[in-house]
């Protein structure tokens, strides 16, 4: 049985493709000011309020509100709310004349099956929420299915902002972030980005209230927190064992072993973990946070979910996996799983199966 995402791809490949996708927006990877002018050029009838930083495009094909702000030098933030009764295609075009790093996060207001489809020359993703980090060399296509209320954020950072806020010299040299900054790679996709949704919604709410005297400061702080969390998560996923190797003489290695051994049991407790490392609980927590940028308890929850994922991929049922992972019932396991991965165990497995299936789909032409 084909997934809805596969059907979406097949529909986009069909002979009546030009009728199927009615609206195409060509977006040059930006100089941010030019991005605003591009929107107005393609939509000359749009309502534009420069003082409020708002562009409202309302036609029979699309109803979108763009809001933007420059909370500090070298940083632009674009927020959008969009609805269309037809499928929309956004095409990203490389722009060698600029030197911005971009972060985009896209969400759907109500749950839907794979409303977003991203395609580049080398990969494709169909999902219900998606983000990516890209530079000015990026080229790709975003498709949003009809009748979806989408919202999201796009952050543009110039090279001076990056130089002042990110020490590229201590980034892992083979990391995706480093490769994107050095133009060795165009982009990396961020899957399962639901955990960023509350921050994006908060920024969206602030941009809707221009009379807030502290709005710029609040947006700046939220934006910095969001960027730091995204980069930290990308680096964690790329080198899951790097932090263990970075500990001084394996100082916290015994604690990590205990946590992993307890993945199918209750949290072992700070006192036990600290004692295993010959540290006081307070010192243990401080050093753990310094090395892993997270609390021991959150690390334990991820270890438990990684164990659960392994069991699910082996074909173990959700109910049996919940029991093996130490949960009293399936409902509490599903809630904990969604907190980590942003979706239910069943939806997670469907996404993994879909990604494997997408690898076999050849890029389509239009």
C-alpha cells in the first residue's frame, strides 16, 4: 500500500503537472532586503506596511501574511502564515552575490499527512514539519499541499553576525554546520523539529504585536536561543559518542554507562551517578551540563527512547516496547516518545519507512 507522500510524488510527476501545481514562486537565496522587494514584485497588489514590517498577499490562489524584523545588525527574521486552496511550489534559486546563512522552520497548524515535500538534487523529504539550514548556494523545491494552514520562520544571518557569535575554529571540521559555513555543502535538513514549534509560535505572537515596547529585545533573545539549540542538536546527532571521548580521563563515562544500562528501567538517580564519578551531586550536574549541554535526566530520557526505537525497528509492537522500556502503560510511553521525537511511535516508524522509500524515487522533472 502506497503512502500518501508517495502518491503526492506520483501526482507531481503526472502529465497534468502544470495544471496540478498552479502557483510557482521563485525565491532567490536572499539578501534579506531584496527578498522583501521580490515578494512585492511578484505580488504588486499586496498590502504593504513598511512601518509594521508586514506584507499581506491575498488572492484567489493564496492568502499569506509575511512579517519581518531586524532585531540586531546582521540578523533578519521573517515569519509567515499561509493558506492556499491549491498546491504551491516554491523554488529556491542560488545567489552567489550574497553571503547569508539561512535557517527555515515550517509547520502545519493542524495535523496532516505529509503536507510538505522538499526536493533537492540529492535528497527528498515528505513530512508534516520540516526545517533546514542552508547557504547562498542552495537550490531546491518546496511543495505545500492544498488546503493547509502553514506557518513558520526564516532567519537570515550575515557573515559578520556569524563571526561575532559562532567560533568556527572549534566546530568539528567534518560537521554539517562547518561544511555549510565553508560552502563545502549547500544545506542540511532538520527532521522532527516539533520541539522548536513553541519558540517559533512565541516569535510569531510577538511580531503580531508591534506595540510591545520590548518586542525587539524579546525576539532577539528567542532567536539566539533557537539558533543555539538547532546547532547544538545538529552537532549532537552527528557525533553521538564525541562527548564521551571529550571527557577528561573518562570522568563521566561511568555515569553514561549506568544511564545506558538503565534505559529499560527507572532513572538511576543523581546521587548514584555522581558517586560513580567520585563527584558531589552539584559538581556532577555542572560538569554534565558543560559537556553535554543538557541535564542527566534529559540524557537518560533520550537513551530510553533510543532503546525503544531499536526495539520498534526490530518489529516489536508498541505495547511490548513500552513494557520493555519500563513504562506502566502504552499511553505514558507514547507521550514520552512524542516529547523526544515530536511524533508518535507509529508515525515515527512510518517516517523512517518513507525516507527509505524516497531514496529509491528518482528526482522528477517539470
